[in-house]
C-alpha cells in the first residue's frame, strides 16, 4: 500500500511540473532506457509519466472552440487559438489542437514500457508482490497507449499504427516511409487492446489507488471508440472516398455498416452490466445540487475513470464573474445558443408549442446558490422553469452564488461606467467577461475567493456512467428502424437524475430522426463544458450547421443611443442597462468548412515522411 501511495504521489507531482523529455522523471545520472528498466522504482516512475501524459482537459479552452462559449482573454494564447478555430484560420502548419508528434512520443514511451516491464530485475524479497503488479503495470500501459491512439483517431482518423519500440523514434531527423493505417484498423486495434487487458485490471480500486486504470475504464474506452467509429464521420463517409495511401489502400471505409452501431451499444452495455457504477445522486430532492455537486466533489460512484486533481482553485478564479463580490476573471461566456438548448422543465424545447417559454417579463422565486435556496426577484422569464442542469451550469443576470457572503445577485448588464459595478465587462480591462453569462459548472461553493477561504476538491471526469447510458441510447436508436423501450430507458435514467420528464414527449420522439435530435441535445446538456461537444459536432458531422454561423450573446455593451431610446432619464442607471440587456447580439461570425471535420496531418510530418498522405481539403 505504501508503494502504491508513492506511485500515485509521483503521478500527482508529475502533473504539477513540466515534463518535456521521457527521462526527466528520473535523476540526472540515469540517461537511458536501459537505466530505467534496470530499476523497478524508476520503471514505476516511467509508468507515472505515462499517466501524466493522459489528456487533462480541466478548465480547457476547447469549450470556446465550438458552440458552447466565447473566450475573452484577448491577450491569452488560449483565446487566440480559439479564434483560429472559430474563424477557420488554422492550417497544416498552425493547428493548436494537433499534438501529432507529442502523442507519438507518448506511444513510443508506452511501447518501450510494455516490452520491458516484465524483464525488470526484482529484489528477491519483493518477487511475490511483483508477480501481481508487473502484469498489471503492463496492462495499464496498454490502456494508456490505446487512449493515446484514440486521441489521434478522433483528430485525424487514419494514422500510422506503431506498436513496437523499434518502429518509432521521433527524435530522429526523418521517418522510414511510414504509411497511415485505415480507420477500421485503428479502431480494431484499440478495441482488441481493451478486450485483452480488461480481465487483467481490477474492477474497483482501493482509495490509495484511485486514478489508475480499471477494467471499467478499458471497457468505457472501447465503447467510446466504437460509437465514434459508428458515427457519420467514419461510417461510410463519401467525403473521404479519395483518401488512399500511395499504393491505393483506402483509409476510410465507404460502406455504411449498421452493425457498427450494435457493437457500440453492446460495448456500452458491457460497462453498465458491470454493476460497479451508479449515477451520482446524493440529493434526489434537489435536482440542481444532485447534478452540480458531482463536479465539485471527488465523485467515485459515477466516474469510471478520472484525472486526479489537487485542491486547486485556479479554475474557480478563472471562471467566476469578475465583480467585487466574486473576484473572478470571467474567462468564458456561454453562448446564447447553448442557453437556448436547455429544455423547459416540462421537457419541451423552448421553441416548441406548449413549452410555456417566455422571452419577456420577469419572475420571483427561489434559486439554489450552491449552498442553500435563496429568494430572488426580477429574474428574466428566459430563465424560468428550465432544466435543472441549466441552473447548475450557467450564471445569468441576478443569479445567486454563496449569497450570504456575496450579499447580492449577479449583475452582468452594463450600467454606469461598468467599472466596479457590473460583474462582467469593465472599461479598460481586457479579458473579463462582457456578454451576460458565466460558467457555473465545476465551481466549488466551498471556496470563497473574496475572503480567500476554503478549497476546491474535484477530479476531472474522463469517463462517467451517464456517457455509457447515452452511448447505448444513441447506438440503439441508430440501429433500430424506430426507437423502442431500450432507447428511452437509458436516456431517461440520465434525465431522471435531475427530475426531467421521461421521453417520449413529442410526436417526433417516436421517430429515429426525432430521437437523434433529442439524444444529441441530451449529450450537449449533460456534458456541457466537459470537452465533449467539440468532438461530438465532428463525429455527427453537424459542424457546418452549428459552427458555421454567427454566435450570439446578450447586449451587455449597449450604445448610448440604445440606452437613450429606453426613455429612462438616467441612462447610466442599472434600470437602463437592464432594459436593453436581454437582446441577443452577434459576438463572432464563425466559420466551419467540410475540411474541418478532420485535422490535417502536420505539414512538417509529411515533409519528412513521403509515405504520409494528407486528409481531405488540406
């Protein structure tokens, strides 16, 4: 147990430092792979390095790369990268999301570890212990390598499949004419690895081992891989019919295969049937908290695999509003498009007859402030009777947060000169949130930034049970001619956690196309700000629809003419600012072309490897 604790400590320490070289996890006197794999303690540190390379999207700017939000830090590289994607100006030589060579370095490290871990000399007094742990270490490294390949697959589709230490060394000046494997070959490799290692991984981890791979994590990776493979981007996509290796080998299957959906459904059900996980639901009488608390708590009931985090309040500081009671940096504004995607509490989309949605007028009642219910007033009817996940995920005008400490609701509407009065835009201060909403999800009510007290205790959920439920519903809906009880059951389990009505509700819910829209929207809402939407938009091939148009926010920077037109005597008053606030305005005209569904192979890689062919449109 002590060794495991030290292993996990090394993972945490690696996660908090910059590691640019494979061997910088060991003392300077050890400089070769041979040195590492002659010492079991150093080999364990090498495995920790592999875990550290696992994607960490906590607080990721990827939310601003799609129709979830807008990034305000105009002097920050993350914002500039988001602008490149949203304006379509990224390229074969400038792709902030690519990570081709870095990921292949991770794969090389994993290959070396997999080949050598079982031959590391073991002290005689520890031989019995390592008879169990050395094979498990190998299985964990195979899981991580499979995850690295999934990261390449979702970016590029077909990529070279290199599974031995001798097959890749990106430290060399040039490659040896390596070609891309087909998408089906990459998918089959990931799936076969997950199947092979799952029996060698434990079903649950002791508290001191949490953060390491389990059989549930391997099976969840399999399910996610298969649902991507079954999706329109990779399942009979005619856009890629001419993408072949130089010998004519097709890289993207051109035949639609309905059975791929059934494989995905079965894989998701395999995770569900483990019986290891359950939807996080400790507050069934409070649907807002029942959802929200999972993201500021170290949840191990629904989370299948998570990135272990320290008690870091950096995310809270970045995402909280910027006004005096909150002292945050307002990094992102959720877009009106996302706000409008949340259904009404009766289960109707806001634009459906019978939804009872109102865009004008105000209401008074109670809102959850993260710690308790608070009486509120003058809340726009736009935010009345919505899906509880809306209140758990997004801050809006006159919303409340830790009210006993902050003493007032949030004020995003512009009034006066902005400075020190609004919680959004402030004159002369670049980078704060100027447009009417803030992200609430993941923020910890235990942390009072104004008083600098409390901590934030959360992990990053890589896989959770709700995803397996929605994969199953999506895959079965696509496999069947029309949805049946199997489709409804698992999407309704996700909805029931927040007391949303069960489907079907509308006539369209009984059709494949109607349920597809429902399931896609359920994914959008359930996984908001969890780094799902960017990839879902691509695998569903809806980017040219949802990310190729103006993005809207609220009118938090009105003109003097707008304020004067209200007829309110004092145009610098809060009353005047609020009067013109609830109007959608365009913050950015976004561009998404068909070629953007997959990323381009970096030009630098093509230049040094004549065997690589480029993706469509690049």
